[in-house]
C-alpha cells in the first residue's frame, strides 16, 4: 500500500527542534516533504528588508544542511504560496499540509485563504502554534477583551500553566523515494549586490545551531548580571536572541525552559526573571498586532493622527546615517548599519531623538529599522516605535523625552560604545565624549576633532527641541 506524502511548509519556524507542526507531520508515519516558499507577492510594504533577506538566505542554507543529515532535501519554490502548495500537493500526491501559525495581518489572511482553498482540492490543512508561549486568543481580560497594558497582560500569562517542555528534534524523517524538484537558493538573490553584508557575517551565525549556541553562551555568561546590566550599551549583557527568535531558529519555549532551569539551579534568579519578562514583552507585541492589525501603520491612540509632524527628508537622512551630532545616537545608528542590530536601550534613545527632537513621524523610523535590522519583526517593531512615540498601547507618556547626553553618560559611562563606532571621537576625554560641542577648543584640538568637519555639530539643541515637542503634544491634547 502506497502512503500519500505530507507537506511541511516551513515559514518562520526554521528549526527542527521544538517544532510541533514538523513533529506532527513526522508522527503520521508518511513520507514528509519539507518546503519553503518565497512568496514575494506578499506582504506589500512589509516585504523583508535587506538585512532580513540576508539572514533568510543563511538560515535556509543551515536548515537545508540539517535536513540533509536526515536524508531529506529541503524543497525551495518561489511564487504565490497558495498556488505553490496546491501545485506541489498535486504533483506529489500529498493530501495534508502542516504549518506553524504566523500572526502578521498578511500571514493571517493567507492562512484563511489556504483553509478555504486547499480542502476544496482534497488537501487537509493542519495549523500549529509554536512561535509564541501563548496564542493571542488565550489571553484576555475578565470581560473577554484584548489587553492594552503590559502589566495585567503579563500577570494573566503568569497565571496560566508553565509552557510545555520543548519537543526534541527528530532523529529520523521518512522521505519520498523521488523528491520533487527544488529551486536553487542562490537564484533567489536574497544576498545584497553589491555585497555590503561583511559586518553581518562577522557578527552573526544564523541557523538553529547558531541560535542554540547563542542561548547557551548567554546563560553561561550574561544571564547572572542581565537584570542589572541589560541597559548598558557598552557591555555584552543581552542575549542577542531576537533575530533567531524572529526567524524561528529557536522557540520561546526553548528559551523559557533553558532560562527557568538556570534560575532554579543557579545564582541568577534576578537576571532570569528580567529575561523572562522580556519574552513577555514579545508576547504582548504579538497580542497587540493580532487584535489590532493596523498597529504598524496607524497610531493606537487616534488623537495622534493630528500630530504636527515635520517632513524633513534631509534631517531623516542625517539620523539614518549617524550624523546627528549626538554621539550616543550616531554610534547606535552606525552599529545598526554595520551589524544589523542595535541594543534595546539605544533603540529607545535613537527613536526618541527622531520622534521628539526632530519631530519626524514614528513610521519613518519604523520603516528604516524594518529594512536594516536582522531581527526586523513586525509586531515588536511597530509596538516599540509606538511606545516611544507615546501613541501606542501601554506607551511611555509623550512628555518622556530622552536626553541623549545623559543617556550616553549613564549607559555608556566610559564611552567604550561611542569610541568603537565613532573612531573620529575616540581620543576625546570621557567627560567630553557624549557632548563634544561643550569641550574646549584646546581639548578638541588635542583629540584631533574638528567639529563641523570630522564630526558634525548637533542638529538641534536638545532643550529647545524638547520644548517644541511638548508644545506640539499640548496642541493635540487641547484639540482633543
């Protein structure tokens, strides 16, 4: 008796371990055809940016290698996902498609389309969770409404049973005798031309093995001090797991149980609790995106529709390229361009500067981060930019405006972060490093710094910019 094969459609679950959809496909006992579809028809303006495309290429190569060790090739197809899945099922005789749920609006629409289309052709759809600790519908207020504030949301999550233990990676996977044709990854042109990705290659190891190594190194190293040092930009005190989580090379359950185990057996309870709370913020961002799908484009608080933003493309370009004249901002922006990543505290400081010192629309910053971050994630990116702008759920009040000089002195106290990314300022004494315009002419000369030539004067005077931002906020507050 010939067994019909099944398809496992990889999406943002580019891993073998703790992959419920893949495990269920294997548990059928039928041959499994692993598939990844490059659907460039979706998602419109939120198509993956350059850094994400680079990461996707590396991650798919790593996944293909892992599957090959099990004797199963990864099938790559490009096209409209519905057409590809239907066509491959008919080509191979597969009668079931397994996949892991995604939560972006375009992804949810696609899943609805598949659920309506494939069964008409005799193909069963089986969708699984796996990329969140709790499905968005599972967490609700007492009157069955979505949460809009993080603390009660996280409290509700904490009342639920602990996430199930992660599933082990498969030891074997039945394969079809004659695997279907696959496209070549190199032909998809996900890598940048010309090649600007040297900094990315030097900073990251995409793939499931790289994710596991990153988690292990974090637990053995920075976890114990994470609670007290995670805001320091000059220290390696964060996990840097965000791109691995976004691409599904590691699951939040794997992170949760590994860190919880360290908390139970080691000297790091404070750091572990702080890290698990950060996983909670990731959950909250997806909760918001699921229930409020316009979050990436529209302010959560509607009164901000009338905010008097300034449309200054020259100012935006100076911010994008780290030429604002504020060292802590510029160092972060240059690190982003080189490595595809930015420290979370730096993200808040740079976002506050763009939105409040320059009065640029938060969507402009969101779009730049989307294109340049290796962890560009629609839910986290949108929720975080709205948080800083003061127009989101559980947002920081608009009048919370970060002072970039004070933030630099507090979270890069010796100036190591600035010196690394702004070598033109490296010889300045530490007291002057975060505000070089305040240094004496002699100090600047001895450090070889010519303001306005080697390094720009500040774009704006922060105190004046702060007053302007507060006046703009007061304008919409009064009109509302």
